C-alpha cells in the first residue's frame, strides 16, 4: 500500500531545488533532499526543519557513479521503491562565452553535471521507480534549451540542456507502459545564485511547475516540455 510518496531531489541544498523539497514535503511527500556537499545539504535540511518542514538528507554528487549507487542502495533499504525523481542539479559556468570561443573543457564539465549526471541518476534509480505504481521523473531544463527559439550566448548551457531534453524524450518513450512518466520543465527566470537577483520569478514560482509535474495523478502526461504548467515548444 503506497500511502506516502517517496521523492529524491538533486541539488536540494539551495535555490529552486530547496524550494521543490519544501513544497513536496508540504504535500505530505517523504523527501530525500540530496546535495553534493554534506555540510551544505545538512544545513539546508536544518533550515527547513526550523520552519516545520521535515526532509531526509542524503549525499549525492550527480557526476559520481559511486555516489549514485550509494543513494540507490539507501532508498532501496529504507523504502524499497521510489515514486518521484527530480533532476534539478546543474551548473552554469559559461556566462559571456560564445559558440566560437567556449573551451571544450567547459562544455565537457557542464555535460557531466547537466546531462550525463541526470541520465546516470535516472539509470541508477529507474529500477526503484519501476516498483512504484506511478513513477515520475522531472528533468529541470531551461527555456535556453528550446531549439524552436535557439539563439547565441551561453553555448554550453544551451547544448547541455537541449541534450537533457533529448534524455527526457528517449526515456519517456522507452518507459511507456511502465507507469513512469518523464517530462522536462523550464522553471522560468528565477532569483537564485544561478538566475541572479534581477530575475523575474521567486523560487516559489520557479518550483511550482516541477512540483506540479511530479505530483500528477494517474497516467499523467509524459514526454513533454513545460513552463507555467503548460506545454512549450522543444
Ligand atoms: N534560476 C534560473 O533562472 C533558472 C532558469 C532556467 C533553468 N534553471 C534550472 O533550474 C535548476 C536549479 O537552478 P537554480 O537556479 O536553483 O541554481 P543554483 O541556485 O545554482 O543551484 C544549483 C544546485 O545544483 C547543485 N549542483 C551542481 N552541481 C552538482 C552536482 N554535480 N551534484 C549535485 N548537485 C550539484 C548545486 O550544489 P552546490 O551548492 O554544491 O553548488 C545547487 O544545489 C537548474 O537545473 C537550472 O539549470 C534555472
């Protein structure tokens, strides 16, 4: 009997990820907040605790296969299944660069964190999501990934998030019939360390569509790209 939903959120120690943890926990979901740095992650968990929101912390560096295996073993042992995976963690270290001058090392580092990492986390946790009656994978992408409106600037970030959208489409198709839905979401331009203080949206607004997708009942949509709870062009 699945009376409580179990969720893993990556990059949960700050920004949109921390707010996703807060909103999911507020809906009665058992949230495993993960962060690559144990001290930062535990501090974020303690801050939420002070506001009456309880989460479980587990270390996870999405670029580290051993770290992913450790998390999967923990979830298996504690809960025997997983209902929700939100791939939120990402880096953006190519501001001011262009397609003409971005160092390939920068692109490689961002592919590891923003594309290969989420794919490896999916690979590690899909066996546990298959044990859920209705598994949900939400990949936090970006409007900058949209091929329909592709433009210059932040080349590595755009490439890594466009490739993440491909991961969404591939897994959504492959997992049809498993009960697991897979979607991408653009959270909007959000006031975080990544988005900056002039961004249009609060973290509460940025977390809204990821949480909405993660908590869709029944079949729910799959293989889509969403912003503000509406489909957007790939
Ligand atoms: N903010 C925006 O305007 C905006 C717009 C579109 C899309 N997004 C997307 O929304 C998501 C959240 O962004 P944000 O604005 O909240 O960014 P943020 O404040 O910079 O937070 C990013 C999070 O990802 C974590 N992270 C980075 N690399 C990691 C790794 N290898 N393993 C585990 N965690 C890692 C960071 O951990 P540390 O604290 O250890 O660095 C941090 O917790 C990202 O996917 C981003 O691309 C944001």
